[in-house]
């Protein structure tokens, strides 16, 4: 969680997921079509971990329906009209959602 969705954020998020799992076989990583997911650093990280990039066509909501539903619930149940004093407090509250 950060104030901007930049390449460093998405790289770190993927590494956080990869580290405990240590996948042995190739797997597909689905992402949106942002520049963070098309750049050299992202593609190198995928290649180095035998991952394959997958992106839906623009304006296609089918592949991301489950994730979009999750974020809708998160926003409604945890964020909503709540005001948090600091970013770290917000992060802790959101991370503990699941």
C-alpha cells in the first residue's frame, strides 16, 4: 500500500507473494494494463521466477471480477467513511482485513 501505484510497489507486492511460496512450475500472473506491468523490471522479475504475464484486453472486466469484488467489499467494510490519522495506521487496518 502506498500513495502511488509505481513499479517499485508492484515489484515488492509480487515478491511478498513469491517468497513464501517458491513456485517450482511456471505460473501466470494476471495484471492490469498499467505501465508498471509492461516495463523491463516487471518482465525481468517474471522471467527470473518462471512466471508468465497475462493481461486482459482493455475494458474487459471478466478476468478481474473476483479481485474487483474483493476491493469493493474492502472499501465498503473497512474504508468507507472512516478517517485514519496516518498512512501506517490505514495500512495496518487494511492489511488485517483478511
